[in-house]
C-alpha cells in the first residue's frame, strides 16, 4: 500500500504544445521503474509480469478477480501449456 502520493504540479504550468513530450517522458520513466521492480522480483513465469503489474495498478480489486484472470492466463491453450494474458482478458 502506498503511504503517500506525490503529485508533480510542474506539469500544470506547461502549454498544451509542450505537454505531450513531457507526458511521454513521464510514462517512459514510470514503465522503466515498474519493469526494474519486476526484474528485481525475479519473475520467470510468462504470466508473472502481468500479474505483478495488475496487482500494483489495481490493488483494490478482490482476489477472485485476479484468480479469474490469471487462472485463464495460466490455463492450457492450443499454442502450448500457457494460454497467455490475451486469452485471459481478450
């Protein structure tokens, strides 16, 4: 659980033409941080990275919601032993 959230107010003062590059940069930094955390967690299962991300993006969701998604993703498929995330959410 996050104890506090820091909001970057510097974004508010920028013009509409300068915001897209800043937003792109911020998104890339955020994704880099998440994947660094996933690497540090030692994830090896092909579904684990998505589970890692979804649990951080949606911590308020009930466990049955996660179980349904990851049960389908880890289930058998014609492509191999793991159906994958697209099969689970698609």
